[in-house]
C-alpha cells in the first residue's frame, strides 16, 4: 500500500477516514479534511492533514505532511501515532483490495507477503472500510493471507460489498482448499453476487510438486475446491506463478488444465515478485523471464487455440515473443508499479505492465526500448 510519512499531533490511536478537501456540514466524523495552509484543524472531522507547519491545534488530531498533492478526494487512509499515512483505498486506482486476514494455511516458497500466526480479527475494520469506499468503484479484491480462514465472515464481507457497492465487482484470491468443503462452496454461491470471481493458484500438474511449492499436502483439496465451485456455477480463474521450479512443465500443465478444468474463465501466467519469501529463496526460484519464453509461449497458445482465455501478468512486453504480447495485462498494483530507465522512449510503455518496485534491480537482461511496433499487440 502507498504510504506517506508525516508528523502526527494529538494522535494516540489509529484514525481511519475518507479524504476530503471540502468543508462539509454533515457526516464529517468519518472524513479527514486536507488543507494546504489551514490555520487550525477543522472541527468535527476525524482528523486534519495539512502542509502548514505551525497551526493552533486546540487539542484536535492532525498530521503535517510535506505536500498534499498525493491525496485525492475520496481516498481512504489510516493515520497512526508515528505519523504514517497509509492509503487503504485510492479512488483513481483499479487495484483496490481489502486484507481479510494475514494468516494462511500455506507457506508458498515465493510468497511476497509471509503469513502471520496470530492476529486480531479484521472483519469489523473491513466492514467500516467498505462503507467508506466510493459507490462507483469498479472492482474490489478480497485477499490475504488466505481469506477463507475467516470462515463465514468472508460471506459477511461479500454481502456488505453487495449492499454498499452494488455496482462493484469482487475478486477473491484464495488457495481454494476450504472450497473442498461443498457446504462452504455452496455458501459462497448463496451470496448471489452479480460479478464475482475466485482466483486460485495452482503450480503443477504433479501433486507432489504443487505440494512442495505451497508447503502443504493440499493439491487434491485445491482440485476438489475447483470442482465444487464449478458445481455451483462460480466464475473461477487459475493463477500460475512462473519461476525456476515451474517453467519447464508449463506446456504439459496447460494441457492438464484444458482437460481437467475446461470450465475456468481464465488462466493467468504470472511473473514473480522478488520480495518476502521469494527473496529468501531467490537462488532456488529466479530465472530470467526471457529464458522461459519458449515454454510460456507454447502453454499460452495451447490454451488460446483450444478456446480458453490465457493471460500473462506482470511481464514486460519487450521480453515477450511478439505473438503472445497480446495476452499480457497491466496487472501490477499502481502503488508498486515502476518503469526503469531502459523504458524511456519505448512505444509500448503505455501498454506494458512495467515492473514491481521489488524487481527494480532484479529483472530480465533483455529489457530494451522498442522504437517501432512491427505488429498489432491486440488479440
């Protein structure tokens, strides 16, 4: 999440609120007023954010920042005692998500966010967040950790989004294990959300390989979860993180997916983010994406030729073979998406996913500026 360091005054506990630049008369208690040069904190607001150093506090909470240019009307932030302002929702972003839990029943060797063992339940906090989001939000992700570890509270979140944000699509990232319980899969279906997709990672067509990568013997439970979700007509995506331990069998894996899960809405091949556990296991995992182009190309075209929907996430267009560039998506969250100096002047820059911030110094040796497009990159 995007974060700004400020200086807090009269803030002893975390303050959550929606950013506003307007002086509102009603419903101010859930809003944080932002002003470039106010002389004092605004009355009735959860807090004030200002770029002015010296103001009359009158005991009210406020935070001093260098500039207010990073804020937009409708953003949702949390301000803590240390003066850290963390953006929980950005109105101009298409990659907003709520963290259902940081716990997980897997320990994937390339996980960018290692799970915690214990935590305070986040459901009440997340319900408040959802109520602060803009009504025209296109999509909200529910992620973790493993979201199903909050049990039936997952459906509480879904139904709250359905009520407060009736036009908003939902994307759930889950390892799928809990959906091996048919009753739990049925409860998801009973939410009857109009636009919901469950994205489930699968890393091999060989059970032992998948289990080794996720650190748990759950391959067949994940597979059963996929079938149960399909039984209840839920929209499903499969995600495959490509690295040194998964790339060789991508064509065989794609064939396995086609024959066993023809009902999935999409299959995403994802370039790895080199942070968290992926950084700890770097030597076991890292391979230049250019070096698995042959296997990736074969897998993508195999699925596409058979009428399925393959996508490529987090990849740089200049590295991909030209005939599969059209499957690449701008998939990296705004707050951690960067371009490097080699991208300057590239004609593909506006359509390219760019890089994870964590991959700034860890990327393909084949990154290069593309000066002319030799073929159409749309599918």
